[in-house]
């Protein structure tokens, strides 16, 4: 019986891992865009030929730093939606803070789930050895 529960646990963990990798790219971009918006980045669509040329040179889904009139300007292009997220230094610092907080929360969740699996394993291994 112990082997059945251990096997089911391994299959479940593998299924979660595969599901995580399959949806990772799209979900990661959506997550980053949510953080950018929450941090105060503004969305804009290129409307002039000069803006469109600049937009076409941007690397999609990558946060880039530029300097305009001596001030830092951060941009992130979503080519599928045809928009650019634009923010200054204050918005960028807030974005980094939010990303750190999210990373900490994810690590805490992973640790909690790992402890849960260890507890389940101990319960069933004690009763069915």
C-alpha cells in the first residue's frame, strides 16, 4: 500500500511540473504585465511612424531601459497586443519590489506544499510499513 501512495504522489508531482512548464511562457508574460500595471506603468500603442519604427526595433517581452532627456525610461513591448508598457524610475522600482514580494510568496507556497507532502508520506509510511 505504501508503494501505491508513493507512486501516486510521484505521478501527481510530475503532472504539476509538466503543467507548469506547458503554460509557463504565456502565463509569465501575463504575470509580468500585471506587475507592470500594478507598479504604475502606462500602456501606449504606437501612433506615429517614428513610434512604430521604434516599436519594431524593441525586443518583445523584455523590459528595457532607455534614457530620454537625462531620465531613465523603462519599456516593455507586447507585440501580440501591439502595446508598450512605459514607466519611469519610480514605477520601475515599484515593479521590482512587487516582483520580489511575489517571488517570496511563491517560495513560501512551495515550501508549504513540500512540508505537506512530507507529512502525508510520514503518515502513510508509518501505518503501512
